[in-house]
C-alpha cells in the first residue's frame, strides 16, 4: 500500500534507522507493516553480529510513528514526532531475529490517546509465529517534522 519512500516522509528516523519497508494496510485505529532488514549484517541496531529481540520494541515504536504520521496527514495536519516514554507488558518470544528468513510484520493499534500523547499495542510476527508483543506510550512533540510546517 505504501512504500519505504512514503514511510520516510512520516517518521523522524531516516536512512537505515527507518526500520519498516512498507505499509500493507491501515485504518484510523491500526496499521500493518512489513520489514526485511532484520537479516542485514549492517543493521544499525546489531551488536556482536546479532539483532536481539529487544530491538523489536523499536520496530513497534516506529510502527506507531508511521501510523501517527498517516493519521496526521489524513487530517491535513503536520506530522508530529514523539518521544517513547514507556513500554509495558512486553513479551519477547525469541532471543534474536537476525536468523529469521523472510519478512517480519507488525500490527499496531491505538489503545488510548490525548492531545499530546498516545498509547498503542503492538505485535511483531514472522509468519504465524509471534516474536514480540506489548504496549508503548509516546509523548508528542509540539514541532512538526522538518519540511512539514
């Protein structure tokens, strides 16, 4: 539905730190994304040659950012970046993800929101296998992304 070039316009994460490759579907309340970069030896979050499952929290947070950007753009407003302030009930079902063939997918869903904050639930999968799930809260910053004001 949306390619990486579109995603780069919606998030503050640029270059290799933009973790998602495409948006597969989205509505006002949720989003589904796909990534294939977890096997890349040059992945910016790798250490000691591995990409650990804890980094799936960043994938979840970026899924939230993409969804928030899409919603802002749909309303005709500026895309506003946020700061991750809390992770809750995170469950990691693998130790690492760099050894997984094929794409990983995320589903993120708005659970609660206020003027300057949002809470999402996220779930990252590889095929039918759940890799990670949890909730994340973000505080929105009052300034739009560069070029969006």
